[in-house]
C-alpha cells in the first residue's frame, strides 16, 4: 500500500554475497552463470547510479522506497546465486575454463541465464505497526550443448513487522528475500541436474521435499515445486 507520490530514496546495501543454502548434491556438476542477469524490471527499485535516485513518478496507496544499492540487482542476484550453487557443491566455471575442457565435457556444462523481473521493497502502515515487504522475481533459463532446455520462474516474498519504517527493517527484509530466492533457485537446479541423464557423474540424491521445506521454513518461504525440462 503506497501513498500518492514517492518517498525519499533510502540507501540500502546489497545483500551479503555468501548464502549457505543448507544442502549438498551438486558435486561433479559444472555450471556457468551468465552474469549479470538481464535487467527486465518495468520499475527499477535500485538506482543505476548516483544520478538516478528518484522513485518512479506513479501514484499508489502506500509508501514506496527507492533503493540505492552498491551494485545493481542483476549483478548481486547472479553473484549470490553463484555462491549458493558453490555452497551446494556445484563447480561454477567461466568461459576460459570451459575452453580448456574436452568437447564431450563441454556438452555437459549447464549454462544458466537469468532475467530479473522485479526487486521491490515496500512498507505498509498497519493499526499499530508497519509491515515491511520485499519481492524478488527471476526467470532462469538452463541449457546444455547436449540438448537440454529448461525455463523456470521464481517469485519469492518476505515480510517483517516493526514499530516503524527504518533502514534496518528494510535492509533485513531485502536480505531475507534474497536468501530465499537463492535457496529456491539452487534447489530447483539441483533437482533438474540430478534427473537429467547426461550429468557428468552420478550425484547424490537431491534433497527430499520435506528437507527443502524445512530449510525454507526457517526463512519463512514456500515449498519448492518440481522443475520440468523442456
């Protein structure tokens, strides 16, 4: 719920880089992340630079806070996702490393491209408190030279109640939604590569749904649906 006009920009830090996703299973799998992700947000909630800190000139019912981040969401979302994959046991490599692989091994590398559709932080006044809310929406495209093509959309949300809107409250809710996004994306990739027949090694079984649910429950997030390879 946003009021007419936009609040003054609030300077938030980009969420910290490392995310301990809480599970393994990616050992033996090679992944290349195309970074940064594509910025496909209709409304930018992080500035492109110090000269661009104004919020969007639209009318809502609530209090919108434009974010000034140390790096753009397409950069830090891709970076944090890469760290989450490493924490789950994946080997994240770059183009130079791929060039040194044999042709057969290059066909086994999973290439992941992403589109950032939304990064938003809002605060909504309640009867005796303020509800801070953050959303991240990302679309991942996963492919292999061997023929795999898969697309998955993620939309995660985090909420936190406080007595008033503070920079710390908004920072906390942004950090939490970013953590949840990384956990969901990493778990979905793990599920996919463990079911795709051309994986380079027989990796450990992907975490069961209850295990993933338990991890996400600590982050107040929904369960992980299955990923379907096209």
